[in-house]
């Protein structure tokens, strides 16, 4: 009976670890070159597709950089929480209250990031001409399937 219990526990730990590793690999990590390069890539892509003016490019770049800087601590906390979850999952004894607390923290951080993303998207749309907004809305659903990562944010502008 003890052997069956130990085998079950080891199997559970290996399964949980495999899930965490698979999720970590699914996120793909930060973009090569850091956040500044990612902002430039996004603005370049938007400019090519929507025909942004130089003034629009500058304003959108400033908005995206501000969002990156403001949200950097939240992203760092997500990483720290993931490490804590991994440690909790691999601990000799499972502390459900600790995992629940970390999960609640993750949910709060993700909620803040989602709101920030939506606010920034709204501000960007406000900078677009009606024709550019219409074009962005038409192509948005088509581009999401190419840019969406499992477990990551939607891949629109």
C-alpha cells in the first residue's frame, strides 16, 4: 500500500512538472532584443498594414513604450510567481493555501495586464483615421491566428 502511494505521488509530481514545463515553452519567452525591439516591430507592422503617418508612428511608439515600462514590474512578478508555483508543486508536502494565494496573485496581475492592453489598444485606435480603423478591424481576425501563442495575449494590434 505504501509503495502504491509513493508511486502515485511521484507520478503526480512528474505530471505537474511536465505541465509547467510545457506551459513555459508555450510562452516562447521574451522577444529577442528586448521590449524596445518588440515595440519597433509592432509599430513597423502597423505602419506597413495601415499606412501610418510619421506623427501616428511617434505617438503609437510612445504609447507602447509607456505600457512596456509601466507593466514591466507586473511581468517580473508573473515570473517570480511561476517560480514559486513550481517550488510549491515540487515541495515534499503540498500546501494548497500557498498555491491558492499564488494563483490569486497571478489572476490579479493578469487582470491588470489585460486592462492595460485594452486601454492602450483603445488609445491607439483613437489615433487612427476612420479608414485605418476600418482596415484594422477587417484584418484583425485574419492576423490573430498567425500571432497568437498558446496561453498568450491575442495577436492583434
